[in-house]
C-alpha cells in the first residue's frame, strides 16, 4: 500500500507492508528529486531479504529524477504552438487591460506597468569601444492570476506569452485576446498546462453609477441623522 504526494517545494511518500508489519515514510524538501519515491523499496528489499529486482538508488532514481526535471522544463516553457513571425497585435496595451472572470479560476487581471528597458544606440558607438547605452521607459503588459504574476511578451497576433511565478512554482502560459464584432476585447483564452480556459471581461461601473451610489449613500446618512435629531427633540 502506498500514498504519496507533493506540494511546491516538498514531497512525501508513505509505503505500508501490512503482512510483515512494516511502514516506511520518506519526506523531502524538494518536489523534483524522486529519491523519496524509490527509497522505501530499497529499504524493503534489504529489511525483508527480498531478491534484488531493480537498483532503486542508482538506476531507477536518476531516471525518474531526470524525467521530473524535463517535465518541469516543459511547464516553464509552456506548451507553445509554432510562432508566426511578423504578426503584430491589433490593439494598444491599454485596450487589453482589465479584469476578466472564469467560474473555476476566478479573476485574472491584465494591467500595464512602466518598466525600464536598456536601449543600445548604434549611432553612438565608437570603433573599438562599447556601444552607447541608455535607459528608456516603456509600457508593458502584466498578468496576475491569484498569487501568480508575470510579464506578457508578445508572441504573435493577439497572443502573448507569460511566465507566471510565485515563491516555488514557475509556469509558462499563453494568453490570447479575443476581439468581438464590435472591435472590443471582452474575452481572453488562458492556457494553463494542457487546458485552455475562457475568461470574460468584468464590466466596470460607469462614472454616473458611481456618483449615484455616492449620492444615495450621502442621502442615507443625512436622512439617518435627521431621524436621530427628530427623535432626540421629541424626548421630554
């Protein structure tokens, strides 16, 4: 009997041999190395005097660990289609920004942020010396899903690539902005590992609606104060 699992930054494996009253637990502070998955069988072979069927430490463990690193590299890179060069985005970054919602994953935020970019001006280059360098500020798109956040880099057409990061998880993804018949971007498709999820733009409250809400609140406060004042005056 076996139960195993992992979380970002750690894994655990518990193997039970009830017929011989033996339990072996292995814990690790990494979620990639597969030693905790193979070590119980190495101990069981020696403790129970079983014939050696596999070299758990020097054959099985390195192979499984290598597969773990390859799988992680795939998730970091993302499952990307072939890129089509020279196909720009149709919209300005400010048009793409907003909050989008999916019933399963909740809200995802697309926003712009000013970032510094090192520009190299070849016209300032001096023969035999390093080219002249300066910094310029540009607007860049970012995406945030729960505690993951990353910069959106243009891939092709209205599709952007992002690497979402938190303290222990790095995940490559694609975000595609969908333009409807009115020319507005009201939906995005987000690729999370092998699946694609649709997020719909959340409508922002109109300015007049915000003002009406504030006026209603103020009227309610004034009305409440008025009632309280009349109540105090009516008391003997």
